């Protein structure tokens, strides 16, 4: 087993980074006066202190959805000292064992799906922590603090954490998806003409519908569209096979929205890129905005098909704004 001090896994060991603690803090703030709703969007959301813990004893760059105030005192009760044995038992891929700290950037969104959070649509709320090495998303944690909240009365059973590492796999999710071989064989049998079949499902934005998305959907001809909020939640729909594709052909998502989902989806053989099929760069000095949209699929074959069938005018509308 690789040494915890010499591998990227050390960032995932303390209870899947700070997401579990942060996830428990989110419900505590649900009725807080610190939350303001402006045009249906949550503004001035509280910033749970557990995210601050990820800076403790680390020299890595940690961009986040909110500005971290170095003068803020940390509630010692929120410090995570517990080691999760599930993560500890995993063997780090050899190429990641000797990664230098200065090559690591951690992208944090303490509350993804803020609009849905403000409206009480809690399934879509997630905490996202993505880890990039030399600009590539290689590890991610997605915590759903309200998972099963509609059907579970025992609060200790509400919420779940999904994590993944490229070269190792993903853990903590329900694998409802076919194997990669089954997906590719199914596509070959359908001759990649998804407009003619009954089970091509696309997940897309609930609150950001526009002309580019309408044109892309018209071209791709899905049998069903799931309108949902939160990049993390839509990525989980793809990961678990409830949707074939997550499509967002617009600027607006940020690097902290996609780093964790990209790493997790890539770790199971899928692919998350912009709508041109190009990977995003997660180095510390890049622009935060994902200006050329988001496309995620559980299969690389399906991903390539979707890229080729998104209209050129949709792609051009995004690249012309750069």
C-alpha cells in the first residue's frame, strides 16, 4: 500500500476530505437569517467553517466558491481527525504516489445548487471538492447532505458521499449503468442514431434554458430531458445511469463546479469536457469560468457521438465570446 504521506489519497482519507462535516453544517443553516433570496437565487449564503479546515497544514492552492477569510477563527469541533478506513485501504495509482504539493490545486464549492437550496429543492444540493494535479482533474468528492431526506426518518441515514480517483475508480454510488462493453455494443447496434431510439436521456439546467440548449436538444433528439439544478447533482445522474448525458452548452459553470465531477466520471471510464470535447485546465492561475459549456457522458463512445452531433452554430456561439 502506498504511504499516506506520499500519495494523493491522503487528501481523501479524513472522512472524504471536509465534505461530510460541511454537509452536516448545511442543514443547520437552512433557516438561517444569513440566507437571502434574490430573484429565486440564494445570496450571502453562510460559509461553513469546515471548508476552512482544508487549508490547515496545507500549502496547496484552494480556489473556492466563496472567499476564505484567513482571520476567521475555526470552530475546533469541526476539525476532522477521523480516518475513513474505506479510503485508507485503497492503493494509490503508481503515477500519483510522488505528486508534489505545489502541483496540486483543490477546487471547492461548499454549496452547489444554491438556487434549488433556496427554493427547498434539496435533492440537487451537493458539496464539491475536486483535486487537480498539473491542471488535470484526478480526484473528487461529491457529498449529498439531503440524500434520502424524503423517505428516511432516521437523520443518521440521510446524506451520502461519493468519491473517485482516476486510475482507481469511484465509490459510494449506486451503479445502475451498463458496463462500458454493453454501452458500446448497444450504440453500434443503434448505429449511433439516438434520435431513433426510445431511451436516450439528457440532464440539463433547470434554471438556465436558452437558444443554444434548445438547438442542441433539437439536434440530439433525446427521448427524455431531465431538468435539474446543480452541476454535482446532474453529474451524479450520469454516474448512476439515470441520465446518459449531462449537457450545458452555455458559459456559467465554474471550475469548482466541474473538477470533482470530471474526476469521478473519468474514474469510471466516462468523460467530462466542454461541448467541443476539450478538457478544462484546472491550474491555479486559470480563469474560473467554464466559458465553453459542459458535456458529461458515462461512456467515451457516447461522448464522442454527442460532440459530433452538437450543431456547429452552438459551438461557434460559445467560442465567439472568448
